[in-house]
């Protein structure tokens, strides 16, 4: 694969006409694509040209989608954006992941990761509230060569009614922090129509597709107003939209960033709205995702309208703020990872 280059002028507008498939790959004609792929491509809101980065070759895109290289080549011919590389088409990771979610084949890595996370929505309601103890390992490496990263910030489970039991800070930048935390769920629901409307409005927009949930490039999700204008939503953009809507309705609101705990923690964001002296967690993104999985408890939709799940671990950061502050002279990005240590509850 050639080094990354900015999208071509063609890619910044209409989808690029990419190079043909690698030698030995037979691409089905676009008209012969299975309906699920064609329908998914029609639903896909593509990454805008200025955010497009061609990082995936055909073979890796096929692995991400759980299909074959010929199908990926046919998808490119049918309009999946790509730019020319020396060895064939180069696709944007986020377009590929979002196509997997839109096509709903159940084989893409994005769908499998989503299904794993949404196990939290299964089982009885009581299981979402009970006290749980977690041992977690935190790291904040930088993706720039030669930069070690940062000392991971300590979580704040008390922000959601939990407890920080123990913490062993990293010895220095690039090291690992380990912590033991207790998380507890809290059942609550809005008492006023104004708060319910903030949650229900965004959930309805996700359900009917007027706002499309997906995985967004970092630079786009860092500009939630732009993403919202494009009707492209992830949890961070959703939190920003709900806080804006709540404030326009005269409500006090804030956003929060944290992780959904599991063997591998998943970064997440949500909105908190003040009602009658208490902060309610509004999380229609989790409710929307849970609806796509048969194992989810149907009560989960209402639970996400005000309640705290015992898998949520918070940090004292707003959704649009980085959990890790990092000023890299090499131009790198530092991201926090939060993984369960074997032996946790």
C-alpha cells in the first residue's frame, strides 16, 4: 500500500472511479450485487470528501465487511468512494464500517463489535442495577512514532454513583494505570414532557433514518455542529445534539464522556439533563442500537431514558473534550484504552 495522500478532487465531490480490482479478483457486475449490499450502499451517508482518508485496500475492506474482494470491487464500481492507489482502490475505514452496519449482513467487524457491546441490554432489568466490581487497565499511547503518549487519567465512577476503590498510577508517559472500581446502576425516569421530548426526539430520528448512526472520522466528530448538519451521528454528536435541544427548551444540560465496560471497553458519550434537582442520563444511542439485536430486553429503551447502567464508567470530561490532553510535537493523537483485567467481576 502506498503512503496516505489527501483525497483527490474527484473524491471530494462524487465518489471516485477507483482502479480495477487486484489481479486474480473477479468482481461481480454492480447489478449482480446482492440486494443487501445495494440497499446498504443506497442508505450509506458517505464520509465528506474533506474528511476522506483512503487507508484500506480491497482485501482489508473485504475482511472488515466479512465478504470477498470481488464484492468490494463491485461496491466501488457501484459508488462506494475510493481513491486510486498503486495496488488498487483505497477506501475510507469509516465508509467501510458504516456500510457493514447499513447492509446488515451480520458478518462485518463493525456489526460483531456492536453486538458484543449490546450484551449489556440483555437479561432482566435488575441485572443492569446491581453493584459490580471491575479491575481495569488504562493506557494512553500516542500513534506518532517516538512519542510515548501520556499518563492515563484516573476514572471517576463517583460521577455515576460508583466508587474508586484502588488505583495504581502509571510510572510515566506511555505506562499503564490499573484501577479497581465499583459501578452501580440507578433507576430513574423523567417527570416532565420537556425532558422526555429531548430523548424521544433523537431516538425517533435515529429510528426513521433521518439521522444516521455510524462511525465518524475524528475530525468530523470533533465538529458536532457540522456532523449534525450532515445528519451523521455517533454517540458524541448525539450527546451534543441533545444538550443543544435541552438548552433551547430551557433545561440545564451537560454532556459526559466515559466507557461501556467489558473485556474491551468501548468509548461512549451521553447527555445529562437537570430535572427537579437531579441529573438524568439520556442515552438514545444505546437504546437505538439495542433495538437492532434480538437478545435485547425491550425494557431497555425506557431504561435509557433517565437511568444509569452498571457498565458505564465516567471521566470528568464533556463529550466534545478529549479524555486525554495531549500536545504532541510530532503531530500524533493520544487515545485512552480501558480494558478489563482478567479476574474482574
